[in-house]
């Protein structure tokens, strides 16, 4: 092969490598994905609990990367960190942002079209991680009067810890599917007006979601509750 031919071949190979580097090998912008199929933006100021008592309107923070360990001690250590531990009775606004390590994360207000909130749908639609993550969720439940002896009943995939008006009331741990009323709190009192419900859900991998409702002393869904995220 002549020197000129070798130089032309080398130039051609270099052009191919440059093209691949700029295309297949180079990282481009994250793909644009459609909205979460089971979540919609709130269309009214107030959303009553559904006929089965499920709370269908929540503020959810974009996922925080964690180890994904689901034991009691690992989950408790993951969720009891600042700034969140000092904000258990605070209600963020839709679009508010929070800095967690190097990540700048946003809160999103959603209504779920089902009884459960599908966190996998949310994270996937936002091009966020879905495995080894921690989600924070907050809602505000308005009670028509003081309601004593009620219990918060929850389910989650996977582990989760729950607070009502700043008090930790129930937690479930280990790898599990979201089952209705899988965890039930001790009896508590919802005060007339604004009550803040906050949850931390930790997922190791695969699907992740949660559901929540209040039950009365006879185990029936509490009637007359409504969610109002503007009640801050």
C-alpha cells in the first residue's frame, strides 16, 4: 500500500471515529417522555377523599438517591435527616425546590387517577432514577370537626414511614408490594381544619407506589375529609 493510500485510509478511519464519538458514544440530552399515565395536575382547589377514603392528591419530591436498604434501621436512618426532619409539619408549594447534596430537586403536585400514587410513573416521566431512591410525599387533610380514635392506614412498595401533624405514627419495612391497609397507625385525633400527612417511601428497585386513607373506630373509611394543598 502506498504512503498516500495509507494516509487516506487513516483519515477515513478518523472521520468514522469522530462521527461515532459525536453520535452513538456521546451522551446527548435526556429523552423527552410523556406525562405519567396515572397522574394528572390538580384541576380544582380542593379534592375530597374518594368513596373508599383514599387520599388522591399529593405533593411529591423528585427522588433522592439512597442505598436502597429496606431494613427498619436503614430506612429510619435514611428518612431522619435534615432538612426534612425539621419540616414535618411544613407544606411545600408546587414547584418549590430543595437542595439535597449535589441534586436540585422539585416538588410536584399531582392527583392520582387510581387509589394509589404510582411513584415509578412519576420518576420515569421526569427522567429521574427509579431504583435505590427515597421519595417524600406531603398532603393536607381538612377535617370538618375534631375526629378522635381514627387511624391512618397505608400501603407502600417498598418501605415507608408516616407522620401526622409532625408525629410519627406508622412504618412498614423490607421489600413488599403495596397492599391496602398493610400498616395501620395507633388511634389518633384529626383536629378540625388542617392536618399535615407526610410520608417517606424507600424503593430498592422495580415498581414503587403508595396509598393512604383514614379509618374510623369500626375500621370504615372516614367520611367528609378533603385535601387542600393551599391550606398552608
